[in-house]
C-alpha cells in the first residue's frame, strides 16, 4: 500500500533497524521503545489489522509468530517476553498495518493498561 508507513519500510523506502527477516515477515526495532527490548514484527503483505486478516493469511500469521519467537530468543529474552497485537484505535493501534509488538527485558505487569 502506497501510503502505509510499514509497507514503506518493507519496500526499503523508509529506514528501520531491521533485526530479522524471512520471506513472509520482517522484524525491526520500535522507534519509541516501551521496554529494553521492543521489536515490531510485521507481515510483508499489507494487512490493516487483525480484523482484516482472512483465511488466506493463516500461514502468514503463523510465520509472523514464529519470527517473533526467533527474535525473542536472539534478544536473550529466555526469562519471558510479551507479544501484543493492538487491534483498533480504542486498543491503541496507531499504525494500520498489522504488527506484533515483542516486549521484554523488564518485568511486565498484568493486566496491561
Ligand atoms: P500500535 O500503536 O499501532 O500498536 O504500534 C505502532 C508502533 O509503531 C508504535 O509503538 C510506534 O512507536 C511505532 N512506530 C511508529 N512509527 C514508526 C517508525 O517510523 N519506525 C519504527 N521503527 N516504529 C514506528
Ligand atoms: Zn502496509
């Protein structure tokens, strides 16, 4: 999508601190980290949100989670980490290209705010 921030990162139009990538997904550091490790994992194909995900995205979403696991391991988050999908503005979604936040490196409270 032309005017999507994360599609522009996938295309290489915008720079990001990429930490991992495969055929399906890409992981890069959040520009405004909320924990010592805060990485975003996105599918290379544009999907606006979880609400917009379809049956045909099943494998893509699975790959996204597996890349999140790989990133967490590579970042040394063996003691625990959180994977968050904000869906919709009221839940805090601000970029409408689906992304999983991988957060770790500090004690994470529950429930989240
Ligand atoms: P959301 O609020 O949609 O769940 O998460 C969007 C995330 O994208 C936020 O944590 C925000 O800091 C991050 N973000 C916004 N713009 C950029 C950017 O240009 N580069 C990177 N690396 N992260 C961004
Ligand atoms: Zn996009």
